[in-house]
C-alpha cells in the first residue's frame, strides 16, 4: 500500500508542477523548455532564473529513461518468475514483504500483471532501439536536469505499476509454498474483451509511434544537420503524433486493467497534461522557425495533439 500511495502522490505532484511550470513565468523560462524549444521560448529575466536554467544535461540522455526502465522491467520479471516457479523472493519482493502490506495490492489479477509487464517491456525495448539507432538528436540540444530526473522516476514508476497493484495475487505477501493464486480461475468474457482491445490499441499506437520516429529520424542524415518539417503518416494532421501515440499507449494499459490501476491512471493523467503542454510549445516553435513555409505545407492547419479536441 505504501509504495502504491507514494508513486501515485509523486505522479500527481508532477502533474501539478507541470501546470505550474506552464503558468508561472519564472519556471516557464528556466525549467520548462528543452531541446529545440530553447531557441524560441522566453529567456529568464532574473539572476536566479539564469542560474537555474544552466542546470542541463544532453537531450540525448533521453535514452537513459528507456535503458533504466528496461533493466528494471527485466529484473522485475525475473523476480516474478523466481517467486512463481521456485517460491523464492528476490530483493524487491523481499523488501515489499517486510516493509509494506497487501492493502490495495489485489485489484489486478495475476494474468493482468503479466500481460501489462510484457507489453511495457516491449515498449521499453522498442524505445531503447529507437533511441540508439533511429533518433538523431542535435549535439547542442539540452534538457533541464529536472526533466532528466523526472523521466527516470516516471519509467521506474510505470514498471512497478504493471504489477504492484496485483502483488497480493502474485503471492508477494502470502505463503510462498502455496503460491498458486489465480491459477485455477477462469477468465471471464468481459476480461477477454477488455484485454484484447487493450492489446490491439497498444499495438496500433506502437506501430504509428515507430513510424513517426522513423520519419523524424530520417529528417537528419547525420547528427549535425538542421531541423526540418516532418510530413507523412499522422504528421499530416497532428503536430506531434508521436506524443498522441504515447497517450494512446498508456490509455491501452489502463483499458487492459479496467482503469483499476491507480498508478497507471495517474501516469496517464501526467502523460496527457505534460505532453499537451510540450505540444503547444512545439507548435509555436514550428510557426516561429518556419513561418510561411509551415503555413504552405499545412494550409488547413493541424490538430496540436488530440484530434477534434486540441
């Protein structure tokens, strides 16, 4: 219960901080912009703002989010296998057993935990590959260190979110020698429908996000080349379709669990708000950077991130 509440609190706090960073000029100029957005956003006006804005790391370190998340997902998967097959608790399971309790940790079935962990591990695997071999970030692109720490924490939270609220059904808090919980239960028709729809939406969003990342990567023949306007696939009608795909992926994971997973619900809310804020800044960047060229390419305009909404 305690870890679940802590992760939900952190995700809610991040959501509030994202909104404050957008609304408050001090944070909007010193913390919010990253990468190419640094070239068109307002600059800090106070000495403290200038000092804070200097705490940056290379934007290429985005890859660390997925590398760390992938490593954690594999470790979690090995501990679940160790628990279910050999009745042994690994370090994370042991700490939960000793320091936490099973309240709120029985809302996900064993099957839901396993499917969610598999899907999210696939997502992280793809993002690792894209970060290392497809994306070509500018060598000058930077992001604030707060973005970096937030990204590491967020993907760690999402990995735990795949199974933490079903830990009791995985046998984490029970008698390990009798760890056969859920194994004889029949899966209901509504669960099959929900799981099938969630998996299909996940795969659909994954495919389009991969296509969008390929398009973005192809705009640069090498790391040092400049920015261009992406076109093709969902870029024809959405400013940042790869952000929309991210939202759809977390929506799919929530559908998979029937919106009963509070960590995933909080993660979806934060992802939607955070990416919507960044998407609005990205549209401004396109308009300022490319001017009339941008208008000619999209004379009818484009949705910023959420079709028919925003």
